[in-house]
């Protein structure tokens, strides 16, 4: 009360005084970092530096300002005009302004008593502490150079009964050389072979800088008993030899789910992107043959990928853009999780439209003088519009998870 009276006597509103208060790390910036940054920017995770403490963050202050002003961080590619997504990490204008003021003021620390309670994480895991960690049964030496075909490794589970997966996360100890990992199941003891990566036995995957997958309560994915987890791993040589033994961490659902996580894709493997073409278009359409609840979209292209759009063509003749990613970034292959699941009625056609930049204007382009076709390697291309779905688990016979 005395402060307000004093300020009033000076002819200044209380809000003006508050606006002039110095912006500090402990009081103003740390809460923003805790909410939007430290899940990845912390020790043992894949981000290049930690932002969990003032001493960690202070040397990076100007870089942080530059990236948040440019809206490069936190990474997000969806056009806000189409769809609302529950995992949208973008900072508000107020949060960006706060960070800018902090950096422009010399990045002061502030009083330690103002520090918020730091979020807690399981060391090295974004999903929390796994109930089980399965490891591929042999170590692989990644050569320093050359083309490496997809490799398939088994990780025995030892499970004799079905389990429901509430969360899954895949870790490689050679992240710099791993392009992606896809995990699926095959009968225990069988030789690892392709085929299950994109089918109903798929249990999860990881692409560059993608954390673990956590399903909403009541939703889970099935892990069959008497199965091995098979990992399809795409290594990319980068000039340094390395060794890898990838692991899969799993948290089991505490109760059988009411819905089972599944998915589909619109895919076009038959295309040619002409040399020096800066806007080559590739389309794919997949029919929706039964009423389908869609929960997420995950665009996938390689380094020439430019943009991708998902369009629903409904049976009544209307169209709806479900997701538009106008600036696709291979380094941030994001799954866009719908805030409200979308029901696509039977008879809908889901169309995915992608554009590729095979010109000299694309700084990531390995060789703009060559036509590009579908291929496994990063310097080739892919065009897949993945989408996540949920459905009743009636078709799956499962037992109650035991602990």
C-alpha cells in the first residue's frame, strides 16, 4: 500500500514501475526455460548445451536471443492457420520480449531466492524412468566412410505374455551417425529381417533430435509376448568411426487401454525430382476405408524436403487442410499431435502434397545437378506422410501387465 501511494505521489502508475523492473534470469527467464527448453537442453540429452542453470545459460545468451527472435527455437513448423496442436512449444510474444530484455540488459542473474522449482527428469530419458530397457544383442562398429545399408539387430525381451506400452524411447550412443531407428517385433529367436517397420508390429522410432513417445492415459501400443524387438537402424558415416549399441526404453501401462495406438501413411515412392528444380511437387493419396480417429501427423522427407501439406477430401465433397508445414526441416522431424483428435469418416481421401528444392538455393542439397529418386540414403529422397490413429483394442488378446 505504501509503495502504491508513493508511486501515485510521483504521478506514475504502479504498472509503469513494474515495467521498469530489471529482468533477471532467476525471476523471469528461468521459468520460460523450464517450461519450453530444458526437456532437451539439459545434461544427458541431445541438445548441444544445458539451460538448466544461470551458469549454463549465460554464455549462450546472445545466441539464445537470436534464435528465439527468429522463432527457430523452440523448433516448430506448423502453419497456425491450420490445426491446433497440443505439443506446440512456441514462445509467446511476451516470453520472447522477456528474453530479449534480459540479454540486452547484460543477462543479469538476479536473486537466488527467486529461482522457481526446477522440473525433475529421469536422467537421460524424456519419458521418465523406464520399466524395462532392451538392448540390441551385438555392438556395431560404424565405419568412418562409405555407404552403410540399413542394419537389423535383435533385442530379446524375455517376455512370455503380452504387454501394453504407455511410453517408448530409443537411445543410440552414436547419435551423430544415426539417421533413424525403427523398432518392431518378430517371433522370438527368428533372424532379424525387414518387413515389420511400418506394419502393425511397429512399436516406435526415433529420428534426428526426436524425444520419446508418451501416449495419453487410456491409449497404449501392444508389445506381443514371445517376441524379440528388432531395430532397423540407418547409420550415416561422418568421417569418424564409432561404436553403437542402441537400447529401447519402455514404460508399461498400469491398466489395459481403452484405445490402441496405431497409424498409417500416405506414401509415393515413384517420383523423379529434376535437377535444378527448386519446387518439384510430389503427391500421395491414401483412402480412409473406415471411420478413423487421427491423433497426429509426421511429415518425412530428406534434405531436399521443402514443405508438406495434409488435406482431407471428405465424402460430401468438402476439403480441409489438416496440417501445413511451409518450411520443412530435416533436422527437426516433428510429430504434430492434434489438440483434439480428428475423425475422418469412411470414404475420405487423405492427400499429402510435398515440394522439394533440388536447386543451388538449397544449402543442404548434396548435388543439384542430378535427378533424385526414392532411396534409403540421406542424399536420396523419401516422401511419406505418416499419421497416428487410435482404435478399440478388441482385436488384440492381451493380459494385465504384471510388475
